[in-house]
């Protein structure tokens, strides 16, 4: 299926530009093009569709042109695609750009050697490294690798481009930290003020990136550049700085607790005149995700995970009153028309890949679908909508689960169950169209899918999320098994002799935990999961994660690392297990899979190991993804009774 990515709304609100990525098995990758469509959903046309990836379409503030990225540079063209012009010609490349409100400047990100003050210096260093016969690297600090990349010596910096002259300047020259931050950062972590006089951005203030989640907000004057000014005070993650249109406030999301990446995100207002800060969502139990100001600065629209949905809320800045603006499905990428009368967003469900929708802000609930990208394919597919059920978990708390029935479901028949466990562990199964762990794909193979959101899941209040920390195999395991038992007891169409469990990341940890604690399932599947907590601590890159969730280092809290590590219960292993892992997963290193498979084989437990030498924490290449699904389905089919 084709995938909609980023999009941009023209200043007059009449046109949208968006990216569309198509994948082929032959190329074994995707190609991204840019399309235009009228706001009423008519007049779809191609803007750019070369064999190179075109991304990040953004209308110029005057609405007369569109800027986009291609081949690591920023380009500009007319609304009909003509008069194409390259805006940057920078050796280190340009990405994640943002227009100033007057259209005269562009902020962009480029990775450079901190000691280099010229592009020639960067090029010479790259050339010397490439030509050197010695490829060894010396590390003197963490984090020397992250997610799936060896970090190297370059750091991402913000650059300021003068659109008229093509001249650019490194605003973080000499900075040894990444802007935006390498971990927990994004392209939303910098912004122009409305008058273009300054920028705000997020950055790690210290060199302990592997053990600290502390990210701060800085402001930098563009009229008389001085040392950046630190304005945030939290010891947790402060990010997504956004100026109010009236220039009185700077807003951002903030976590209070140091070292906890899944803390509640509050919406903070900073008074640019007095320096006072206000927490607008102190009494709101959910985490604020993305947000946007109304043109009059009186309203903020934001998204928040709410049970299995991602909903849109409306906040009155004057009295902190919050009301639900859009209540259905999974909604992201919110944008407002320049006049503030229309809110645009991407909407998806488990049976609908992301499409662009709009809704008027006048309270009349005039929802409109703009794009129909995969309508032809979807019309040929039989998919059942998400259902949910609640059961009693640990401590009598209520636990919600998703249930999806297979195509052409017959309530009089018996179906095998696929029990899915999500990662995070601070995450959730949601009513969205996941391109990897797609619930409908499991259902399409003839399974009734049960996907619980146990202790640790997001969208149910911070207390519920917090209660997995230091208790990885405790209350959460009870929640999961109670959900499983409830499903068998209450849904007669589930065949109790054919139940299977799958999970990735923390979900993979739980599969390994289940292996040593119950024989409920006929077969198991662990994707990139944790097997040995102590060795995971020593090979992961974001040390704050295990040190928060297991309450310390292995030498500080040895009892917990022993108690909650699945490998300690190997004597109980007997359920057949499929293991999948990839070489470029630096979050949960491949050695976890090596240990798990070795243990299962040594114990004589039926097991299979699928290893990807060219994938990461996720399997993304089309042919690899096809092998992944076929292997998983074959594994479970071979164990049906």
C-alpha cells in the first residue's frame, strides 16, 4: 500500500502538498513523491515524481512556491512544479527545514564535525577517513552508537539560510552536542519566533547522554547573536518549543522526572517578558503529544493517547479549560489553516491507512476526508473493525484489550488465538494501521487477535504507566494472563487448544518471560526481545532505560536483575519458540537472541532462529518483511492442532 507522510497546507487554505511513498519488491525499497490536492479533495496532481526521493514539501509563507528536499539538499519550485531552483548546495547536506514567517530565512539541520568552521574542513575530514587504511575507532564517551547507527564524530547543528543570497551560517558552531538531540529529539525541536528575531531549540545540556534524559530549551537571538539562553528548568525532557503568534509566550512539552523517558508530558507556557512559567495541563491525566497554536494565541490544539485512540483536544489558554475536539480513531500531524477556521490531521484505523482529513474549528463537527490513497486496494480486502473488552487485572484494576476477528468470521466456528504483546514497555496497542505489526495481517491468517494493554501501557493515566517500572514480570504479567483467560472464557469461538503469543522488544521480553512461567500457549514468537537483563544493560545505548525500569545498575540492584531476567527461569522452558533478531539493533543487541536460541537448543526445546544481517530493531525492507511474515505464519501453522 502507498503511504502518506508529511504534508503542508497553503497559506490561503486552498491546497495541500503531501508525500506519498510507494514500495516494490523489485527495488526492495520505497520511493517518495510529492502530490498536490485541493482542500475539498479534488484536483489531485503530481508535483514531483522523479526516481529520487522528494520529501518535506512546505509552502512558502507567501503561498507562491513550495520548498522540498531531494538528494540531501533543499529545493524550491512553483506550484505547478516549474522553475525548480536549488536553495542549498552544502557538502554536509540539509534536512528538517523550517521557513521563517516572512519567507526570507530557512532553518535546517546538517551533521558536521564540531571543530570545523567551513564545509571544506568537513569534506577534507570525510575524505581522509575514507582513504585511510585504518577503520578502527576510539571511543572516550557514551553514546558511541544509537538505535542502528554508529555515531561517529559528527554532530547535527542548526543552520540559517538566507533564501535570497543562498548564504548559510552554522548557528551551533563548535557545539559538541546534537541539535536537535540525538536521543528523544525530533524535527519539531526548533522553531522561529513570529518576528524572525530569534529561534528556540532543544539540546542536551550535558555529556551524560547515555544516562540522562535531560533535554533543555534554549533561545538564540538572530539579530545580535550571543550565547544561547537556557530557559527551561525541568530535569526531564523539554522539547517541541513553539512561539505564540502574539509573541508573548513560548510553549513546550515537559517531563518532570530525570531519567524517565515515558514520564507524563505537560504543556508549559513561558512568559517571554517576565520569565514566568505556567503548567497548563497539571490536572490533565494524559500526556500531551504534538500541539499547535490558534492564530489569535487564545487556543492550543493538541493530541494525546487516550486508551486505544489518539485524540485531539482543545485548550483555552486563558482558563486552562480542556475539551475534547475530535474523539474518534488515531489522529496525528495536526495543522491549522492560517485563518484558524480549519484543523487538518492524518487519521487512521486498523482497517484504514493514514489519510488526510479536516474539521472546522467552529464546533459544528464538519469532518471531511480529503485523500483516498488506497481506496482501490482496500475495496478488495475483507477486514473487521477493532473491538475492545475490559477485564480485571492485578490489584483489581481494569485492563483493556483489542480484539479483531478474522475475515469472513463465523461465530459458530472455532478459531486459533493470536495473543499480541506490545513493546515499550510504555506503549500501547492502538486502533491504527501499523505497517509492521499489523493486527489485520494476523487476523487475515485466520486468527482471532487479542492485544491487551496491560500495566505500563500509555493512554490510561500516568499511574497505570508507572506501575511497570521495577516490576517487569509482576503485575503486568497478571494483567496479560487475566486478559488471556478472560478471552477464552467469554469468547466461545476461540479454540483453547490453539493459542499462540507474539511480541517485539519489551513484548519479546514478555514472550521469554512467558516461556519460563506458563504452558498456556502452543507456540511462541519473540522478535528482538530481551532475554538476559544484565547483558542487555551492558550492550544497550540508552542506559537510562534499564536503570529506571529495573531500578539501578546490575551492581546496585542485583536482586532485581536476577528476579526479572527471563534467562534465570530456563529450567522451565518447554514451549516451541521462533526467534527473530537483526544485526543493527543497538537498543536490544543481537546477543540477546544468540543467548535465547542457544539456551532453547541446549535444553532440547523446539526452536527456530531467523537472523537479519541487514535490518535494525525493525524489519523494513520489502523482501525481508515478506520473509518475516511467511516465517511467522509458517511457524504457527505448523503448531496448530
